[in-house]
C-alpha cells in the first residue's frame, strides 16, 4: 500500500488535514503519517483538540519553532528531509500557505517525491503577503492541485499547469466546519468563555457582531489600526461587538493607546468550538482572516473583510462577504448594508458539501496507483 505524508505546521492546518485523515481511515486505500512541523506552538493543541477533530495525534513532531521566515523555513527543510530520506513516502500532501507548506514541498520535490497541494491556486495578487509567495512557489512545483473554487482553476491554467493535474474538489475546511458544527449541537456550551456574552445579547433581544484582526498590515501600523478601530467603535454604538484578541493585536492596542470603548467586549483567543459557537449566530463577522471568510460563507453568516484584496473571491461572488478595505466609511457602510437586510439569502459555493476530502483521497489513490 502506498504511503503519504500529511504535513501541518499550525492549528488551522490540522483542521484542513483532519477530514483527509478521516476519509483515509474509512477508505483504507492509502497508508499515511501525520507530520507536525511545530511551526507554531499552540497550548490548545492537546489530546482533546485531536479528539475533537476525530484524528490521532501526529506521528512525527518536528518542533522547529519560530524565527524569521528564512530561519523557520530552513529549519523545517532540514528536519523534514531527514524523515523523507528515512521513510521514503510515496507522496507528500501539503495544505494552505504557511511556511511549512513551502518548505516541505521544496524538500519533497528535490527528493523526487510527488507533491499534492490542497487549497491550490488561490491568489490575492499582493506579493507583500508572505502567504502569497508561499502559494506561488508551492504551486510552481506541485504535481497535483486540489482547488476550492473556480478562481483557483483559472489561476493555475493561466500559470501553465496541465488540466489533468487540476482538480476542483471543494473545500476541506468546510468539511471540517460541518463536522464540528454537528458535534457542537451535542455539546454542553455553558462553560464556554463566549457563552456569557452571547446569552446576554440574546436575553436583551439584541443582535451582535464578532471581530477578528491579526494581519500586520492592519494591526502593526498605528494609523491604519486607529482608523479601523474608529470604524468599529461607531458600529458598536448600534451593534454590540465582541473581539477575541490575538496577542500581537492586544499588544498594539496598548502600544498605540487605542481605546475601543465600552460597547466592544475584549476576550482572549478562543479554541475552535467556543469560537464557532460564538460566530455562527452573529449578525455580522468583521475580519481580516482568509479562513473565516470561507467558513462564514459556508454557514451563510454575513462577513465584512477588512482587507484591500482577497484570494477567495468566491466568498464575495456568492454574496456572503463584502470586501470593504480599511477605509472607515466603507467598513461602516458595509455593516449597515448587511444589518438592513437580515433575511437576505446567501448561497453555499459548488462542492462545499462536506465531501472534498473523500474526493481528494479517491483521486490520490488513483494517481498513486498509476506509478
């Protein structure tokens, strides 16, 4: 039986490979090993985390840690090469656009191991984003491209990739979201840190909004962060907002002396389930997260993206996401437009049906058995 390495470097990566692991366990057509590069240390990634995902803990933990982009990428490459030389996997599967994605795909190709890229073909057009560089380089050397939306197919074809290597399969992140949402219905949520705020708004008959901000372009520049914060404060005069604050974002709130006012509730970073419990019933989500644009689209929750571009245009085309940029007037206007039409219908994109991982496993089984 052919063996495939499944590479993850951070908690969101595991949410993407989890549906693939579950599909592999059911189909039993390929052997696999889960590789955690240790790019990000996350105390939430304990035994309970993997139990929630329905997957075993990683077979290999490389523990490379932080550093600059170059340092981190180099450490991952050195460690990953040792494992590939020892085990000689038949293929390496990478997900998303983190440094681990880039590093492990390069190592595999130089060892003549074929590479599968899940979430291939996404492009923001902004090469100031490290993620964009990672996407471009990974896709330039991958053998199989699993895309989440038509724009991914178009970009890859424009870049000269053969049609026979491009597969529109849907989205593994949506697979995981639907899996977790089903589990959430069976959980006792009373101890979630997000529950008191949510219950208080519902008890008062109020809608609420959720904020996430972490991108350096938004939170590391005092002027930009201040303008965004002013927009959020104005929105909060009519709509209570809750803000699970990323550590760097919190540090910059203090550094830039930004006061978000009494109508925005600040809490710490949340684990997946408490956060899903919070945002799935929000009137609007304001974010600069790529993944959250997609997850809100999948559940039909209105989203305002505080960025000038998005590598996920399907979320805008399907009507669930408004790309507002960082201009305060545009952010406020976007929220007002959403709140004025609370019952507007929103579509879930084609193939975002919870079965993307099954399609990926079937395709990889066929492709690997050709060799």
